[in-house]
């Protein structure tokens, strides 16, 4: 792999940047692979990367209908945190967060992970108790969080109005090592590393069918022809239902639009990420200066990547109340992504009724922050043929057994 | 921002008046059903890219539930109808097949 | 140097000078100026700095597409960053400062970045700043953030107000140029409700600038007559300063009105957000001229040829004294001719096409203007502003043939239709080879609820650039829209217009076509974000082949203009680099809003006290007046406690508990849900809804009931009252009232619709007051009335109705505190009077109101569960020892099947117990009980958790409830609980009923 460094940039500057290689190769599909991953978003690419890095499997293809990283990986609000309540969630999100700490060095690609701190505001007595409970749980899960006072909230984020007339800030759950990263770069960095390991990333290639014999997967049919495989990983977020149908099973998934928006860029005025669940809004400021704002999901099935304006309105209303100075900023752009919501709003990392076919989906509104951990756990499951400890609780069977992983209990419903 | 016609009060209701209620025509499985049936009833969903039969409530209006047939990729609405039926009525079927020749209904085979 | 001309300026009122300031400098403009035209009139060409390289920036456009001239407008509570000078109407006292520089606009240290630009190509930051690891957070990123953003962050609360406006129309026409006016006129003739909006303050669009004869007369006559005709139609509304911001599904359109940005004042809303429902939408949004890519095209003094005409005609402002025009089409010759006619010097027209023989070029030559065909600009000369151009052949690599001294370069790369609103809701585009632009594909329009197109475009927005075609098309578009909206338009003859023929444009994406890297790295595509031709080419070289990849890798089109000037040029460069056709590469997605709109406008009136509706009980004002410490519960506020004098809230709570247990307390329980369920099948229905048996409840009796979701989890609890043979009153939690009522209706309407049951949410119809404590009966009896309140006539868990004092009342003998307790419901209108009567009658007994915290403590002392504390959506009644409330007789009820699943019958589920700290202290809220070892993920194992914890004033020690593994079998065992920042706290497992376990006190 062509190493990236300040010296490489300086060297290339001297020759007009003519020496930069492609970040990832563009190849036609081969006849068959050990493993095919469908979906070249963050989760799919991370899965492929850890198949190679942790399990020595490099005869791998990642097939993508559109362009790599073109789905929710590039449409989220880039928040990274692991202050979850339930043990299985805390484990996989903290694994992801800790991998984010070193991912730029591991991939030799600067994804700009910025542990600027994430605070979740408590604005009711009920939320105080919920976040205190989370802080206790986190203290046993190896997740560094603390419950902080309104005064500390104000110190960390001076633009918050802590004495709002309706929902004064009563405290916050603070994760100092949470933060943000450059979302596109995560997909690009993994893609480059996968390509370097000899894996094929095949874009503009839509899967049209799943082949199987005797209950075992044997390959996929695509718009670029049939491709064989020993193992298949389906990692396609909002489109999981469609792929599952091809593979002959159904999922506890509904696809809905989740919306976000950014303001015009302004000089830095907010160093931390703030989430306010009572009023349904969260905000951070990007390295470009834009205020990045996320809100709630629509409640109806939708594949249009556009949502209903009323949710934007609700979110902005809440944030203008929480951060009065943004009233005179302007919304630059709003967009929607299609997220896959499961019955308990927690993800699925699971074998499927089809032999050697595995699925990773259902990240709902919280997928970006999980990418490295999700890829790690999914790769482990595919390589071993059975889920490891990180994935074990996220199996499909939990919906039958009633063994849900419900995070909404800690008042921390938003991601 | 959808508009759906409420078949009860006759209003073309703005989305701000409506509350979505997920897939329609689920068959309830109660005591005596198998684990698989119960799981499917509670969680497994069609989630189609295309025509979706779904429940809505005219929550900030007459308060009544009704059903809608809507395309999830274009938001085209083929019709709304009573919530007190176990499958889409014939005229809704006809409207859909009229506009989407080749569309397969899981109720008519 | 730019300057005001002695004459001209259609928009100006030269008799009305306006004082304003820029960077503290006092300047003068006229009424009718924009900030941009006024700055140019004052010779202020340098107006800002670019984002990445801090390059000097001047005005390049005249409208919404302007990427450069952004200012901090106003100060203090009226500071607005990134305000576009080209769309800011000048007003008296306007204060603007330029952005993104230090220490000053003229001398900016950040400009060093431009010198280093070769080290800072597209995506450089992905390749650097990785070592040492900690440096990203502490050194590199702070440095990068330092240079982030453009305008200043406001630091004060907004002084202005905003509002929303809802309207439904048949036909919405967006854009008030000749196309929009004609479309609206024809649509209006049908009697349809028509709304015509225009983002600027003037009607007529470009037609006024590019003089056109309409119906044989000056365009101004036609525009004026048409506006008059529209104003005369009762069914037509016209609004200027209203921009079409976004088009959403089913004909929903957002429009953004700037009411007093041009005249800031108190008392009027600053912006109004229009929420429009339109049956049909016609977008007549015009087109935007494209820049050309040549080296040095970003210097102040380089501007769009059409913008130069706008400044001349509309504002009487000349961009400079000596202009060189560079073009690939005939339209730019209009600028040459206009300058010439105004007596300004045109040094040359550099036309990249091999020949230029249309009527406009011919006229230019006849006027004596030097026209150079087949030529290109090799380079713009100058450091901070244009000083001249070097000319070369378009087909070569840039060998300089000639140099021309000038101070303005007016460029024209052809026109791109404004397709944003068409595209927001799914309208597709088609590449028009002849005109070298994307235009709407009428066959792939946005689809409405009925499956038919609901957005249409007309005029230049459709790719029509000749007035005659525009008017004919607009006429038809207006008629078609009215027809599609169900009206009969009067089709007449479209107005006719005379436009000169124009020779075809020749796409020129780079100038000269063989430019080497040196030149390409100085050709700007995105002026604000500093994206150059070489950056897009580098992205393609590195495999960023999708237009979305390139955008994200280079930041092309991500500036505040969202690529209005840069996208097509960038796309063309990318296509060429990939050897693909432009349509095959495609465009990025257009997203609302068209231009940025204020957050204040989106939030609207919902600020401060109007942020959300506040629900108030009849006694709310009394609580407020008597020092209630409030707690928000849903949209209600409930008194948490009523501190007196110098008391702390905590002291007040302890006093309230003590007083209630020892004397008598009053609780405003009006917020509790009260749902009437009535009908022949009401009993059977409630048996399905509650886990326990309801239908057998005798008349006159109350019963505690539990509700679970179909998925098995406990969702609400409350007391059920049998009112009559066929009616029940179901009490719910405060937060649950609306939700549970909805839940009931959902099952009634969508599953058990055969049942004859009616429900009504009566929560707000009654004021409900709990009179609690040993003296409760005495207080009520002191009021008199006709109800016998003694224990025999009205025993525990019974109810009755009649009169208490002068009040019609229902009295429920129920207790959530363990004390003798009557919950009395009176009509809401009588609530406050009854509350006051109780206070008066209770005075001799020492009555005091108490709040929610005292309520919580007393229920915890009794081991009563609280929805939301003991439950969290994952808890089933069996976890809480409530097996007695789950019927074994009923064949079916919601949750029965769910609770049979493996995990729900697991004996290892945590169970409710009481907890007492060994040292009497209060356990922390949310603490977990530690177990031995760690799980496979390295997390410490746990065996329980605290669900409620309080200091009990009654017992004088900490008490808690919690869920513990096999808890009820482990009475007396001591567990260790987490204590953040300290040693674990030991607590003993005890019965959850801490107070009066026999229930004697409530049953007297």
C-alpha cells in the first residue's frame, strides 16, 4: 500500500501530485470467493477488513449496488459514543469506540476521530435517574462516563441555555472520550485497506438473487453475473428486507427515514456533542464549522431518502430553545437516510435460517458509531461460523424468546 | 409531508394530524399459538419496496384508525379504507393493479 | 475600480441616500441598493476571504448564487453571520463586517495557506496528521478548527421574532420573472386559487436587464400590466421577498419570507415561514450563469457577465473601467454591447468558439469591439485584483499570444436552469447537449399522492433561453397547471417577444483545453471552498469516481451556495477525467432549502413560554402562587414540593411526608388519567386489556389493575372503578393518560371492532384531590354534605358520590400512601374552590399540600411500585411480585401469550425486594448490585439494581426498592452496590413494605 504521511504529501507536492495511486482498485468480479459481503458501507467494509486482519481471510469480495460509503455511512451526524445501558450494547459500542481511537493509525487513513466529549442532557427528574443508572452500569462495563451538574454542563458548553423556561438542564451524562469522526473517511479508509489486502470491492453491482443448495448458500446472482461463495454476509442496512427475501427468510425490520441537517459554517463555538432527548434533538459542530443537527425518525415505512418536514421543525424548535444563539444561523441543507429499525431498536448480528449466510442489520439510528465493533464482531461470526461474545446477544432468536435488548429504558432513546 | 384521506370524517388530513401505526392486516396470535407464529405476528414485517398496506390514526382529528395503501418508494397513495377489515378491499386491489400491472397481492393469488 | 455611474439604476432612488458601514468604514448608498451594489459603488471590491486558502474574494454574482460576498451583518442580538451581500437590501445604519480573516481583510495571516496550496490538495487531511496519535485531538484538530467556519458565532439571544403561515392553493407559481407572471396570469384566469412568489423585491426577473420587446412594447410595460392584472384578480395572491425553499411530498412547499430584513425593526416578525399545500406547482425559477475555468478566475474583478449587466442596469454600478469579456456563447455579447452603449470600455471579447457570427457578435464587431475567436484566457494577471489577462489559443496548452490590461473580467460559460425545486421531491434531469446543461425531464416529474406529476417547470428553469419560447411555454404551463388542479383556464394567445437568434454554445470546461497542472491548479471551480480543477482531477485519479465521492473528497459544492456556480463545471471535469459522458456520471442530490433559511424561521413562534403547550390543572395558579417547586411531567407541571420560608426543597419534602403521616395532606392528583369505558362489552374488553379480572368488579368497588403490552411488558397501572352496570372508570398514570386511551382505542378499532364499547378520556373534566392522613375524614366531614364517610359505609377500596360541602363529588377510598385516604373528584371548574375549601376546613387539623416527591416517598415506604421507576419497559408484573394481579382464569388478555415465552418464564429474572443500607444511608439512584467475576466481554457481572431510593423521614433512614436475582428467596442477605467514586455500599435484602405491613392505617 502507498503509505500516507506528511512526507508523502510533500513529495507529491513536488511532482504535482501525479504519483498518488487509486485509494482502492476497481475490479471485475471473479468466479468465486471464500466470503462475499453484500454492502460496501461502513459495516460491510469493516467486516471485510477484520476478516482479513483478524482471521486471515482475504479471498473476499465486497459487492455494492451503488458507490461505496454511499448509504447511511455518509448520511449521519457522525456521533461516536458508548454510554449505553445494557451490557451487550455497551460491549459492542465500547469496542467500536476504542477501535476508533486508533483506527487512523491502523488504516493509515486519517478519519479524524475527535474525542471531544458527548453529553446527554437530563431535563426531567426521570432522565436524571435514567442517566445516573447508566453511569452506574457504565462503571461496571468499562465505559468511562459520569453524571455532571448543570454548572459543569455550562462550562463544557457555554452556548447551552441551562435555565430554559420549559426544560431547564438538571445535569447530564458525560462521556469525555465520545466524540465524532469524519464519516466518509471511515468507509474510504476501510475500503483502501481491504483493497490493499487483495480483496475485491465491486461497485455498481446489484445482487439480484441468492443461490443455495441443500440449505447452504452457494453464491449470489448479480447485475455483473453469478458469483460463487462459501459464506455470505448481508450488510445492507435499510435494504436488508429485500436481501433477506432473496435468501428466503423474513426479518423483524422496518425501514424508515431519519433526517438530519447542517447550518452554514460559523467560527467554532461548541466543542462538545450535545444530545437532548426530552426535546428530541442533538447537535455538534464539525471541523468545517457547520452545526450538525439530528432529530427523530419518521414513523412510517419509507425508502425515499426524504422525510417529513415536521420532524425538522420539531428538532430545530427544540435546539433553538436549548441553544438560543442558533436562531440567527441558517439551515444550509437537510437530508434523509433510510434506517432499518428492529423490534427492540437494537441491531441484529446473526446466523440466518440459510446455512453459511449471515446478517448484520438493524442499526436503526445508531449505526455509524458502531462500525468498527460491528465489523469486528461480524467478521468473527463469519470466520467461526457462530457468533462470538460481542455478537452473541444480538441473534435473531431473541425476538422469539422475548430476550430483548431495550436501550430506550435509560431515557437515552436517541442516537 | 403526506396527505391521507380519512375515510371516517372525510377530511384530507395533513401528516401533522396523523399518527402512523405500521403494517396493516396482521393476524393476531394469542394464547395457544406457537412461538414462531407469535414472533411473526409481533415482529416480522413485509417492509416492501413498493405497495405497503398500513395503519394510520387520525390522531389530531377524529381519532379513528384507518388503513392506507401507499407506495414506499414514491409515496403514491392508492386509497384509504376502513380499519375494520382483515384484507384490502377489492376496489383498492383494482386501483393498484390498474396502476401497477403485474403487482402481486398476497391476498389474491 | 468599481464605481457608481452618474446615471441609471432602475432600482435606485437617488434622492434617498443611505448611510451604512463596512468594517467600521462609513459609506453611502441609495435606497434600492443591495449591500453588494453599494460596496461596489464605493469601490470596495475586496469583500471577503475564501475558506481554505484565505484568497481575496470579490463579488462574482448578483443574486442567490453568490459564493463570495458573505458578511457578518449587524451586531449583538442582531448579528447574523454569512449574510449574502448580493441579496441583502441596504438599509439605514446597516453594519457589516467581512469574514474569515485575521487581523484584517486586507492583511490576512491565513493567506499563507494559499502559498502552501500545493501541499494542501484535495483530501490532504486524510493523508496527514496521524502521528503522534494524541496530536490529532490536542494539536492538529484545534489548529484546523481555528480556521473553521466563516462568519462569527452570535453570542446573544435573538432580538427578533418569527412566525409560520399555512395556506392551501390550487396553483403555486414560484418565480416572478416573465415566465412566472405569464403562468400565474393564465392560471389565475381559470378562477383557481393562485399564489405567485418571488424571492427578490422586484417583478420581472432578468427580462428587465436583457431588454426584450413583449407584444411589441418594452418589457416593462408588459410586466407592469401583468402585475396589475394579477393584483386585480381576487383569486390570486402575489408576494415578493418570498423564496420557494423546498418542495416535499404531496404538494407541500416551504417558502421563506423576509419581512423586515430590509428594514429591521421591533414589533414585526423578521421572517415568516410559509407552509403551502399546492395541488400544482409551477417553478419558474430561471437559470444561473456558469463561470468559466481559467487560471486566476477567482481574483476580485472577475465576475459573471450577466451579473455585470445587472449591476449596470439595476444599480447604476460599473464593475470597473476596462472590461475583458470571456465566453463560449453569444449571450455574453449583451454585456459587451451594454458596456459599449453606456460609454464604458470593452477591451476585448475572448470567445473560445472557432467563430462567432450570430447577430449579437456581429453587432459587437460593428460597434468596434475587438472580438477574438478561438481564444482563451491563459491567466488572469494580478495579485489581489485583476490587472490584466494573458490570451492564448483555446486549443493549445496556454502559450501566451497577447496580454491585455483590464480591471474587470466578465465571464460567461452558459446557463444552467435552476432545477433545485424540481429535484427536491424526485424530479429527474436530462442532459441537453445543445445547450450544455441539465434540465428537467418532463417525463420524470415528481409524483404526487395520485400518482400524477405535481411539479412542472417553465421558462429558463425548463432550459428555455429565448423570451418568445419562454412566454409561450409559460402560457401553456399556467393553463396546464390550472387544468390539473381542476379548473378551466382561458387559453388565449401567449404574448410574443422578439429575441435575437443566438449561435450555439460550445461547452468549454477548461481554458485552454490543454492546460497543464500549473494552470489547472489555479482554475477555481468552487470559489468559497477553494476547489480547483486539479483537485477534482486528483479525486478521479485516486478512484473517487462517483460524483458523490468527488464532492465529499474535494468539498466541491458543499459551500453555502451548495454548488450553484460550481457543480456543473466540476462534474464536467470529473466526467472528462473518467472518460465518461456527463449524464453517465450524474449529479449530486439537490436537497432543501434552495438557499439557507434561518433557524428562527423554522422554529417559528414556539419560543420560550410558547415552546410547548403547558397543561395546567385547575389548581395550577394556586401552586404557582404558593411557591411550588415544579417538576415537568409530560406536558404538565406538577408541584415537586412546596418549600416554605427559608426551607430547602429537601426539607420541604421531609416536612410534607411527616405532616401527611401525622396529620393530613392534600395532593393535586388531577393529572392522573381518567378514562371512561362504557358499553355492553366494556367488561369483556377490559378483561382483555388488564392482566387481572375486571368484569367481576362489583358496583361501588375499586380495584388496582395492571396493563401490559402485547409484548408482555408492564406499561401502566391504576385504580379501576365500577361506576355502573355497563361503565368503568379507569385511572392511569399521569404520563399514561393519552397513551393508554390511544391504546384502548387502537385495540377497539383495529382488532376487537365487534365489541360494543365506547371510551372517553375525561382526564381534564375533573379536578382530583387526594385528602390523605389520619385526619382526612375529619377534614372532609368538617365540610359537611350528604356523604357518609365512615369506615362501615365507605370502606377501603369502595367509592361513592354525592355532595361534600357545596361540591358535587365522587369519593374514592383508595390510598397510594398507606394512610387513611380519600381521593375526591369534582368538576374541573370547581377544583380551585374545592381545594381552597379543603385548606380552610383543614386548617385546624394542620393540613398542608404536598408534592410529587412526598408522594413518591410515601408509596416507597409502602412498597408500592411506580410505573417508570420499578418498570422501564423491560419489566413484567411477575418480576414485581404481582402474580396476584395476573388472572389465571382468563383465556386471553394482552401479554398472556408473550409472558409464556422462554425468557419471560426464566426463574433467573430479577425480582422485586426492599433494600436497607447497613449504615442507614441512602443508596444511590440506579446503583447495581455487584456479583462475582466478569462476563466474556470483560464486563463486571451484576445481580440486581436499585429502582427507587429515598430517605424515609418516617423511618429516619434510607430505604430502597430494587430488582435482585432470586431476591425474594434471599431475605436478610447483604449485597454490595456500586457507588461511583467511592467504596461499594452494603445493603440488606428486606421486604419492600417498610411501613405498616399489615395495612392497618389505610383501612380505618
